[in-house]
C-alpha cells in the first residue's frame, strides 16, 4: 500500500489536540532585518546532526516574520527558561513591537540572544524543505553557549506554557 492514498479520518483540530500532548521545549528564533531585531517562537526544534552540526525547526507558511528573518545574515536560537513565558508570548505575536521590553545581547555575528535563556545557538540557514503547511528549516551551527545558570526550561504542552519539575525519587 502506498502512503497517502487514503484520506485522513480526522480533522486538523483533532490532530493539533493529539500532537499537543507531546511536551516540547520552547525556543526563540531571532535575526536582524534592516538592522532591526525580528523573531518568532518555535516548539518544533530538533538536533539533526553532530557532524556537520545541524539543527532544524518548522515555520508556518502563514508566518509574516519568517520572510524578513530569511534575509538576515544568520539566525540565533535561544532556549527559553520557565520564567520567560512573557517573552515567548510576545515573540509569538505579529507586529513591529515584538521586541518591546525584551532585553538581548548580540551574538558573535551581532544577532539577538534573548537574555536569561538556557543556551543559544548562532546558525546559518542550510536548506529549507516545504512540508505541508510549514517549511522545515535546517540550519548549520556556527557558535553556541550554555547559560551560566541552570534554570528550568519553558515547556509547551496542550497549547499552554509550563515548567519542568524534577522527580524527587
């Protein structure tokens, strides 16, 4: 039997509800467009390869931010900490005020690293792969660093933000 020959027996809302039961970390993806910080939030980050050092994330075709970020000299991903829910929500919205109230430090290439994050990766876009209603972005890591502290990560689960609590067993 060939994959894709039978129509799905569920709707997009059901699929989104089921997939939301997989807890994920939250990353801010940032860049510069005309020397102005631009960014969005992804919960679709994954490590792809150690050699060469590649990561990936997905962006909806409907994103109005991604076309501006694509022209950036690179991208910076910051893994957000549990106390950065407000920054995640701000970067997940549309509009020019996304960075209002968000402090950041320049990466080696001058890209925004969100202050207070768990770690950051400075990357160059390697390839983009259309996939349904999203594009899969594969990026090559150029620089990276963990934070000097170990705060809890910001998580996304069933459409809401939350935090990890360690099992004390």
